[in-house]
């Protein structure tokens, strides 16, 4: 199909000057359609009544002499009573007959009641015959206790309900979207199709026709059919899906216009097989236009709109087929009842899906997936058809212009032409089908934009990764997409979309140079490799998804670290309680007993009492040592003695060799730090310094302290080997990050040019997290 500008650049909003005329046009069209529908209701009622009422089951024909001629139906009550083909009807129950209308009225009545007719066969004398009124279709209803009045009410109710539904939806659309011409167009279409293609309208036309529909009915059907196909070509952007659909619309309009002057050209006057073929052709072009628009829609909203319309159109077409096909054939009584009481109402319900889908698509914007076999079937199916047509066309042209050539030569030349054109044609078809099926992979901006929008609309961090996998799966038609995150030295499945499979292609997820997980995607079909365009796009998506994956990872680690803090705090309390109860408690109790014994022996055995006191003194010194050990385990004593800066300087003085440790701090010194901040900053620095000594192979290491905006910024930078590509965080780095996050801070790891690593911790001086002590 020809290229069409992006629909997003086209507005279907009406200007102020067009609002009143557009609304007036909708109102006028709706009133005309509704008026014709109402006028057709009594005609349709009589049609149903005549079908199910009781009569003598004979056709009434008025001859040139004005006489009413009887033509009994086969196996009818008239034939069984002795009425012959061609008998002249003279009277009914003693009333002389002058017209078919009069005879029809007098012969009608309840099923099973008698009627006396006077008939003449040729030039023979008249005969009096009593006939029992009957009806095949009416008789079936009678078996179920139903009357012809019920058939009338039932038939009209199904028509009225669908019309009321369509008009109601149209009114709602006009009420809320009357400034949008495509919405007004859709509303007018629903009213015109619901009323113009209804059985009351057909009954009205049949009543007025003489061999064919009246001209106004032809014009009305042409108008409604044209509106329907035009709607498929224009929805939802308000412009043609392509240059081809524009040309098709012009062709249909010209065809219908010419048909109003030459009625034999109209679709409904064509032979039955041509009628079905032509009608199906135009409906299929409309469906293809919608599919084409669906694949090229540059917004999620438009894709949802078109999807609703497609499903509604499929259901509506199925309903229309249920109603049309029985009327293309002569039906016996049972099939007539089945058609009127089952197929037709079911068709009405299915036809209601189209207006309902239009309403959902326009007012609410709600949302298929095609496998590789469809791609190949489309390409090679279309290629086969075009090859056959091209071969036949080439032979036809060669026969016309080269009449002297023999058939083998013509076939050889035609085969050569097809062979030359085959591969270019296949490539063009393949590109066309790929654009239809995988169009977004060639437009990464649309996919990345949709991914960004999805993340923006995600209400919580936990839903970000499932949204990413769903977006990738939907946008690129990938059957399975999954994201794993690195946690505790292993991979854990964080989110997935689709049916799980083992055959995956993985893409690393990174954040600030650190590998934090991987994105796994399944092939669209077994042994089908992704194209370069696919791979580039998925790599771009993986880069974008890294930040979201890091957020999820951090939240998971934060929850785990908080739980770990609580557990460690309780373990520490248990240890202190055990040390106090099992070590210090018995020791102090023993000292008390020894002092009591020494007091009793101090006069009688002073030497022994002195020995006991000496033991108590030694035990007291050991108790002080144990208490000091217990206190030092709670908080490094060097912090109380030297402070944070002094403790790090002491570390530098006690270290010899590479790397050389330099310390940069504010000239006025650091302010008084919260205990948790001071302890965690010191332990982060110790871990970072340990990593530098063991792994960095650095010559120089610089520690910087800075206070800004109630935040202590601590960084340790080396000139070593730097961070390797696809680096996975180890226990040390995770421990540092956990210490920063447990007091509401952040920790980042960055590469330094030309080489080296910088670890920066930002710790708030007003803490809301846990206490490190």
C-alpha cells in the first residue's frame, strides 16, 4: 500500500465553523433513516403476519380480464380440497371477488377454520368447495402454542432492539464527541446501517417496488454500503489508510453512482455468485485496511481502537451471513421458522457487536499476535497468486502481439519473464509483510517511547519489570520475555511475559558499568534468528531497562537489608545477654563470694584473706577487660578517641607500601556526626580500602570528606585497574551498599579516566533508617 502520513499528525477535530453543519447533517440523516424505519415497521408486521397466518395455501394471480386465478401450492389444503391449477376464484363465503387484495383478506383467518370458496375450472360450471385454512410455518408455531401475532411481535422486537441500541450509542457518541467528525461519521453510520439495512426497510421497498427496488431505495442502500466501506478505510485517524484505499473509495463511489443510472450495475442486482463475490471483496478490502492501519498505528490508543473494530466487524459479518444466506434459497416451513426465530435473532445480536465495538473504541480506547507461519503463508501465498496471474497475463499479451509464435515458445518466454521477476517480487512482498507483522522493529523510537510511557504509568517499582517484559513481547511479537536479576551471587527470575521456553537469547542489563542482571528473549519461531534490526532494538531496550531493574534490585535489597538489620540487632542483643549472663554474671558472683569469705577470715586468718582479695582484684581486672571487649564490639573505640577523620588518618599512618593513602577533609573539620553515620562511614571506608589493597593494584588512593546539604559525602578513589566490563557486585560491594542504604543513604561505583575506580557514599546527617550500633 502507498505511504500515508502518520496519523498522529492529523486531527479529526472540527473547526468552529463546521460544528453546526456537521451536527445538522448527522441529525438530518438520522431522522430520515429513523423515519423510513418506522414507516417500514407496519409493512414488515404484515409480511410476517401473512407468512404465519392461516389461508388456503394458494397463490393469487389477477389475469388480464381482472379475474383472480388460483395456483395451489404443492401438498396444500387447497390442493387436498380439490382446487386445481388455474381455477378462477369467483366468491369467498358468498362474497364476490373483484381483486387479489380482497380475496387475500377474505381467505385469511385462524389456522384450522373452514372457508367456502366458489371456483370455476375453464368453461365448466362453478363448484362450491370448503377448504380448511392452514399454514406450514404457522402450523409449526401452533404446535408450540404460539400464534402469528407472537411471530409479528418477536420479529419486530429484534429489529427495534438493535435499532434502539445503535441510536442510543450514536447519541452518546454525539453527546461526548460531537466536535470530532470521525465520531459523528461513526454515529451516522450506525444509525443508517441499523435502519437502512433492516428488514422493515426492505419490506417497505418490496411493498413499493415493481420488479426491482424503487430508485430511492437503491440510493439509500448505496449510501449505507458506501458509508460502511468508507468507515473501514478512514477509521480511526479520519484519513485514508493509504493511497490504495483512497483509489478504492473513488472506484466504489463511481460504481455506485453509475449504478443509480444503470441499475443492473448495482451489487444487489448482480447474479447470486457475483453478488456474494463483489460484496465480499469490498468488505475484505475494508478489513485489510483496518489490519494495515493496526500494524502502522503509532500509538497504543489507536491500536486498541482498531482491535475493537476488527473483532466487532468479524462478529457483525458473521451475523449478517446468518441472516443473508437463508434468504438466498427457497426455504421449507421448518427452515423458515428456524431462520426467523433462531438465525435472524442470533444475527441481530452478532450485528450489535459492531456498534458496541465502535462505542468502546471511540469512548474508552481499549487491546493479536501472528506467528512465523502466517508470515510465510502471506508471502508465498501472495507470491503464488501473483505468479499465476503474471504468467497468464504474459501469455495473453504474447498471444495478442505475437500471433505467429507457437505455444511452446510463448510458454518459454512467459516462464522467463516470471523467473526474472520472481525474486524482486518476493523481496518486495517479504518487506511488505514484515512491515505489517514486525513493523515496530524498524522504528525503535516508537518502541522506546512506548516503553518510557509504560514505565511512567507504572504505579509502583515492583510492577516496572513485568510492564517492560509485556511491552517487549507485544511490540516485537516475541513469545517469551524474561528478566533475571543478580542477587547474592546467583540469578533470580524477576519478571516474565508469555509461555516459558528454554531457547533464549540473553542481553546483559547494566547500571553505571555494573552488571545487574540479564534480559532473555525467545525466538519468534524455532530456528528463526533475530535480524540485526531486532538485535539492535533489543539491546537499546536492555540499556533503558537497566535503570528500572536497578530500582527493583535496590528495593529488594533494601527490604532484605532492613530485615537483616532487625535480625542482627536481635542477635547482638542475644550475644550481649549471653555474655553478661554466662561470663560477667558468674564472675561477679564469684567475686562477691570471695569477698564475703575474706571478711570472715580477715581476723583469724589474715594471710588467707589477703590471698582471696588478691584473686578478686585479678578477677576484677579481667572483668574490666571483658567489658571493654564487649563495648569495643559495639562501636570501634578509635572513633571515640580520634573521630572519623582521625581514625582514617591513623589507618594511613599504620599502612606502609602501595597504595599511598591520602586524606582530604574540610579545613574546619567535620561537624559532630550521628553515631550511625559515623560508624557506617568508617566501615564503608574500611571495606573500600580493603578492596583497593587486594584487587585494584593501585599506586595512590585518595579519601575525601565533604558535607553538603545535611549530607556527608565520603569518596575513596584509586588509580588502579578499574571496573571490568560486565562486573558483578561481590559481597564487599553489596555490604557497603547495604550499610549506606540502611541509614537512608546511597552508594555509587564509577570508573575514572584514564583508569581507576571511585566509590562514593552519600549519607544523610538526619537519619531515618536503622542504627548501626
